[in-house]
């Protein structure tokens, strides 16, 4: 169980660090200045851009959480040995 807790903590820290990893998107070029829209060509600079209300969760963070929860669930799962001991006790009683 200690291993699962350490692995889970490690994955949380890695996921949290990856949220702040710099983006690998290419730099804006001059050819990116205009876009074709339904009303014609428009300059990107004229668009009204609203800042996001909150920072969305990074997919790596969500995946790390899913992996941690599934590992813990798998480790906590099978109780066949306990059931076998209880069945053996009840047979002798």
C-alpha cells in the first residue's frame, strides 16, 4: 500500500509540473494575421479575445489522476483470501 501511495503522490507532482510546462506551439507569423470567416476576410488583431475564467486542467494531470485511482482500486480489490479463511472457519463451526 505504501508503494501505491508513493506512486500516486509522484504522479500528482509530475502532472502538476506538466501543467506549467511551456507550450510547443509555433510562433505567430505574418501569414497568420488574416482569417477567412463567414463574413469575409478579417484581421486576427481586430478580434475581441476574452481571457479564460480559469485555467483548464491539463490532460496529463487528468490522466495521472485516473491512473492513480485505478492502481489504488486494483490493489484494494481482490479479497478472495479473506473469503476463503471465513469459509474455512464457518465449515468447522
